[in-house]
């Protein structure tokens, strides 16, 4: 199962249109190869070719529901957060340059999810606040996610309650659990 969250730099109709193109390209590229690193590379080339003045972020996670093996590639995006069943939460150590720059990409990271772990992927619109260091915002996100009740809906509702008010940027959240 492949999941992705992305964000085009900018707040215009053009940026939204490019995001739709990236989404459709991702779906088409998955038919041939769903490896996150390969997909990030292909999306980067597509953006350079068709929109050379646009950059975007994306986080791609390929999850094997049977084993919990999860391969993750990031292109300048906030790292995914794994909220563990027994308590605690950790960001996946994953990085990579923005899409559209044509820079070399690191190898995807690999983690294993337990059946009750929750994998959370968000856009910066949820937590980014002008004048606040992103590291501080990421810490607040991890703390809020750790304190959220069990379940995917409860996690998302908690985070929207903590961060989702009066935001200038769009918000996207994706939460999944294997069991």
C-alpha cells in the first residue's frame, strides 16, 4: 500500500493545479514501480520538465500490511511520525531535497510498524507558525500525538483541536494503522 502527502510551494490556483498534476503523475508512475525512491526521482524530473519554476514537497510511504515493513522517501517534507501503541512517538529519520531541483536523492528509510502503531503524515500547514522555529512546532506535534487517545479518528481530532485553528496554510493529514 502506497501513501503520500505533498505540498506545492505557494498559495495560488497554479500551485493547486500543479499538486493535482503531481497526484495524477504519482498514480501513473505507481503502475510501473511503487518504490518510494524511484517515485520521488520520477516526480522530480516531471516537475523540472513541465514546471521548472515550481518546487514541491512530498513524503511517500510504501507499507507492507503483512509484515509492517515500511519504506519512506521524503522530498523536503516533514518526516512522518510513528505513534507507538504503548506510548511515545518518534519521527522517521528521512530527508531529501525538494521536488523540482534535480538534486541527488538519499536512499529511502525503512521502519517496521507494529499492528497497532499509527503512522502520521502531515503538511506544514498544520503546525507551522510564523515566528516559531519548526523544531519547536515538531516537538509540540509529537507531544500532542503521544497524548492522543487510541484510534485514528481520535488522533486526527486531537491534532486538529490543538493546531487546526486560524491557519493561513492548507492542512493535510494522513493517519494509518495496520491492525
